[in-house]
C-alpha cells in the first residue's frame, strides 16, 4: 500500500466545500470522519491474518504515530510499515519515521519504468515498500507453508539496525527461515 494520510485530509476537504461553521467545527467533524475510516481500515487489515500487508511510511519527515497516519501508524501482526533509506543505507531526509516503521529499504533514486518503457528515477517510501513486498512474495513462493506472521517476523529479525533505521536483508531473512539460496 503506497498511501497514507491523517485527519487533516478531511479538514482540507471540509474547508474546500465550506462545511462547518468554524475551523474548530471542521476539525471536530474531520476527527469523527477519520475515526470511522481508521477503525474500518484497521479492522479490514486485521481480519485476514493470513495476508501480509506492506505499507509505505510516508514522505513528510515526520512521526507516523504523532500524525496518526493510516495505515502507516497501525501496529498489527500482519502489517509491515516501510521507511526509505538511500543506497548507502542511511535514512533519507524525507522518510516518515516512528515506532510503527518496522523496516527500511532503498527508496532513493530507484529506477522505474513509465508506460511506454521510458525509465526514470523516483524517490519515496512508495519505492521502498515494493522491495519488502518482493522479499515477502519470494519467501512465500519458496516456502508456501509460511504464515504472514512468520514472514513478517523473519524480515524484522534479519534486518540490520543502524541507528533509527532497520534495513532489510533478504539473504539473512531467507536463512532464518531455512531457505537456502
């Protein structure tokens, strides 16, 4: 999942449509609407424990927990939230952080394809999270009996901690699961 937002998104929409008599009223309406969506999304992700969800943390250089971003701020056993590092493994200046940001992957200047085949380099946690999805998919393909929780835990346990970042390590992850490459 390559999206994330908080209650402020609702506030902006309410202001644009001139709903609410004051900024305070808009904020209250926004909080109520956001809570409905947040709770429904949390329930939807938690409901199928056999599915592993991977979400980008965000690109605002802020704390996902403080901003109460969804889904990046969720702490669920079948969800991995991914931050971005550069090619050297250092946290990017833009990556959203927080206690729910479990792992990091390269999200800086990642070569991507555009429709028609042109190549361009993009940066963001939307470029980092597919790398974790790719790792998880390969692990499931090589050892189909694995559960989402087992794959998530192996990815977390095998990651290399460097200060605030926890960079994925595919080979170590596979070894932890008894998969030889």
